């Protein structure tokens, strides 16, 4: 009875989204990768851009990583974009352009975890596997009154079992869509709309007035603070940029020269480090911030300070990064971090 109520509610109330109107595994995969840690309202324009530029996996595979990352720009978590391109190339070159049709094979692909594999397997191929994302965790924890923290290894095992037990195995695609939609639109983290929930009468947390206590999460790691000092060196219409090397969330993206600190440096220390890193001498009067911006990442809080200089002498870079002078107009065509993008918007509008 619970399954019927949930699916009936979904059929009548679900949001119309393009990836729900197809069984095409490429479209479903693309939407799931884009929507990882991204709200639908934010992710939908990106999905539409990707589908327009790459209507199939072969076209995505045959374009450059730089173009893919440029299209991805602003979504954050850039490893998702890199893995998207890598897997597209693998499917194109090794699998003749065809997606695996089972959960066990899908999960072997780079960038596809348990949730995404289950989503593609059930939505595209009707395999009876349960999805388990943040929305589903929340629905199940409240429905079953499960107090085990959802972000622990043991908690994940418990919720995987609950999700599998709750799954309507005769209609897994519709069931999975329904429970995800319920979490996204009704069973909200704060102020859930329990009066409109089709399964509230069977929800243990609702009946015991414990909705606001669930799900349980262990405390997150402490967010570290970092201080980024960026240097926008200008010579006529040109500026210095470099391509970030492998390693880190911004690898293969372009950036301005910078110095990173764990704590705020003294002005004297900053001036010394500028000379060491870039080979230019400045006095305190010349060191005036041009733009300051706070930028929050998952486990890192960045305070970024940008300076603009027209160096009188030739720059001398102390490390092996591939710095180069390029026309400033070209920067807009390069893949950059969201932080750098905000700076460009501030400078150029």
C-alpha cells in the first residue's frame, strides 16, 4: 500500500525534467553527474548546455578537456567534469559508444559511484537496485526512525539495506524517482511539508513528532582557513596566467599567479615573498588590494586578495609552473575556477 501511495503521488505531482522523459543512459548519466552536490535549479542550465553541445557520448568524448571544463565552469567540484570527459572517452573508445547495462558494470566507470550506478541501472535499464542520495537518506531515516548517523560506514550499510527492503522491485525506476522527488520537494531538511506527504501515516518519526531530529549526522571536519594573494600582472593588453598542474580540485584550470598562506602574513613578509616568487621589488605604498573576496569550499574557507600591477622590470618566476603572457580577452575562453571567474566579472563586467 505504501508503494502505491508513493508512486501515485509521484505520477500526479512530479516536476517535469528532461532526463525523466527518456531511457537513454547517456542523458541520465549526464544529468546525474551534473546534479551531484548541485541543486536542480542550478544544474538544469548546465545540463541544457551540455546536451546542446554534446547530444551524444561520442561528441563529448571527441572534444578537448579544456572545452569541457569551460562549459563546466561555475558548477564547482571540477573532478566531476574531468571524470565526465574521461568516462565519455572510455565508453567511446573501449565500449564502442555503448553504456554498460548493469549496476555491476556501471560502477566500474570512473566518476560513477554507488548512487549514480543505481540511478542509471534502474532508470535506463529497469534493474531493481535502490538509489541512495541525500534525499533518500532523509526520507528513510524518518520513515523508519533510524538514528544511525548517515555519514558513517555503518550508517551507510544500514541505509543501503533499508533502501533495498523499501524498493518496489516490480517498478524500480518509478519508485526511485518517487522517493527522490519526495525528499526533494516534501521531506525537506527544514520545515518539511508532512501534511502533503503520501506516506506520512506510516512514517514513524512523523507519528512520534521526531521529524526535526532526523537524519542524524556526525560532526563534519573543521573547515580550514586559507589566505590567497593573487597578482594580476598587466603589460598593455596582456596578462600573466598559468595552468594549474595535476593534484588539487582546480587541476588543469587556469589561474593568476598567487601566493598561499595558512594565516595572514605581515606586510613585510608578503613583500619579501613577492620578490622571491616573482622577482619584483615593491614598497608598502604600492601594495594596495584591488579586490577582496571570501570563497567557501567543502573543507576550506578562502580569503582571496587580488592585486593589479604593471611590472616595471621583467618578471622572474621562482617555480616551474608554466606561466605565460596572453591577451586578456583570451582569458574569457579558458576554463577557470569560480573564484577567478568572479574576479573577471568584477574587472571586466
